[in-house]
C-alpha cells in the first residue's frame, strides 16, 4: 500500500470538519425522525434516555451546556453572545430545554449553525489552551479547549448511534453516516 503525500492537518480544520459534519448528519437524523409519529418519538423504548426525543434532547442539552461553559471562559467569541446561551444551565443532562420535538427540530439546526460560526471564529492557536470549569457534580476540571470541542462532537456521534439503534429496533432504515465523503472532499 502506498502512503502518498502527507498533509499537515490543523486542529481548527478538524473542528471545522466535525462542525459541518455534525450539522449535516443532525439534519438527516431530524428529517428521518420528523417522519415518525409523536407517539413513536416519545415512546419509552428501553434506551438510556428513554425515547428518541429523550436522546435527541440530551444531545441538544449537552451541546448547549458545553457552549455555555465555553462562553464563561472565552468571552471574546461573538457567536457565543446569544440569548440561547445566557443564564444557568440545568444541573441535569436530561433536563428538557425544549417542550416538544417540533421546537427541538427548529432549534437544533440553529444551534448547529451557531457551532459552525463559533468554530469559524476560533483562531488557530486557541484549541491548544486550557480552561477550568466545574461539572454538574461539583468537580473542578481543567481541559484543553480543542479537546473539549472534540468531546462535544464525539458525544453527538455517540448518541446518534443510540438513535440509530432505536430506529433499527423499529425496523426503520437509517444509514446517515458519511464522514468519509466529507473527508474526501476536504482532501481534494
């Protein structure tokens, strides 16, 4: 196997790729789930977050939580100075920030666009700096900015897998991967 040429990939490029990928795939997931009945979206199905809505709500809640943490520590990012990220975050990752799926389906793409704008503002050097926060359990943590963002994106991927598993049990086709296509487009 030939290795070909090498490319020096910067953390900001990786973060930008994941921001775009997550927005795209979240759109596919929400399009698919929006075709289901409210009853199917909310039915308790034995998953960790109880239902499709519960899992999608948890993803949204977690992203808002991480962005609020980041806003507290890196105030120069204008994209994070929006009303949706003001105020205290609930002290539970499963708290409903939206009353229903319709509202969540409206807010998710707005949040994904905010994340893309935020990553666009991040200077190349910023992903390497650290910040300190207190988690929901009262533990003080110091993490690297870029790695915290990778965690946020990976967390979405993890829970989209949970959504996929829930849809599989309902016998609903749901192949919404496709990161490799985005990587190939970036490499051209």
